[in-house]
């Protein structure tokens, strides 16, 4: 099966479109991990144990692993998530040309990190993404309309013909979807833009960040983020990172050093958001 078929199967299996972002900021890891070898891996393992029954996917952000021990932690994390039958989307925002792009794309190979999907930056054009797009079984989520305030500096620019730059990116991604493995990254903080893009590209699944700590619109994320995508299940992902993985800071923080309570809080946060999203899926 290709990535979106596998994702559809996972969504059905756990009745969830929730993506859990695994961004283990070393400055926020609980104190009980201070003396552990590979503390980011130890943290992720407990988070996965607590949340996997609610997760359609995990989304580690490469920025939190780009050092020697971090890369080892990422490899262990991906393998462990796969052991729980959860696909992994590597949020790396890669793109380059020639051999560099091919090397970046090796993260999707079993000899590399063995990620199931990856985020990419379209700014360098089609040839910079070809090594990713050509891996037919892997998912490729193209940055389109991001949720950060500064995203408007470029993404809202109006082009000849009246389209904005982010609308042109969506149109190009639709053309690049020859292998049925392309989706878009569209933030949840601008629901009217989510709706516009869904009308423009009805068949592309969206990865929708910004629900949770950034206060994005959960209803719009579900209504416009999911696409038919050639399966019997509407496919897409709504991501939350900090709002889930650090939900236990009060329960297991310095004043209440209870590791089990810390990770239970993460599991409860994942379950609550899954149920919240499902209310809109079922509406």
C-alpha cells in the first residue's frame, strides 16, 4: 500500500485523524530523565506508550534531533512507533537540488530513517522535490499556507492572474501528484484559507498544524483538512505537539515528581483532542 492507503487504514483502526508531534525540547524534558542515556528517546517511548491508541500518525520535527545523540533517538523513535503500527511523518521541510535532494530523500528509505512521509519546501521548484515525489509509497506534504504570522510575508503575495503564492503552490502540488502521494501543509489558524484551498484541490489530503498550543480552528481543520484521496476513508492529519507531549508538566513537574502521572496526562490530552476532532468528523 502507498502512504495514504496505510494512513487510511490507521485512521479506521483507531478512529482518529490525530497526529502527535514528537518535539522533545531538551529544556522541557521531565527531571526524571536527566540521567538517562538518550533522554529524548526515553521520553518519546513513554509518550508513544501513552498515546498510540489515539494516534493516526506521529510527527517528529527534525530540528529537535539534529545532533549525534538526537539522530540516534530519532531512529529509535521511528522504529518504536512502527512497532505500534503507527506511521511516522518526518517534519523536515527539505528541498534541494541534485545529489543533496537525493540524500535528504533517503530518510524515506529503510536504509535511512525509514520515515513513511516527509514535509518539503517547494521554493526551489519541481526538480528539488523529484527525489521525494518519485518514492511512490512515501507521502510528501508540501508547505503551502503555514500558521506562523510571518508566513504572509511571501505566501500572501499576489501573482499575475490574481492568485496568491500559496494558491499557486497548491495548484503545482496538484500537478505534481502523479503518484497519488502528495498532500499539503495548511495551518489551522486561518480557517477561511483552509476552505479556499479545499475547494481548489479537493483530492489532496492536508496536514493541519496549529490546533492546540497555537489555538487553531479544530472544526475547520477537520471539515477542510480531510480528502477522499482514492480511499473509502477521508484522509488527512490534524497535528498537536506541545499541547499533548507536555500536558504532564503540572502533574509530573518539579513540585509533583510523578513520572507515571506525567505520561498519563499526555495520554489523556491525546484522547480529549481525538474526541474533539471526531465530533466534527461525525457532524
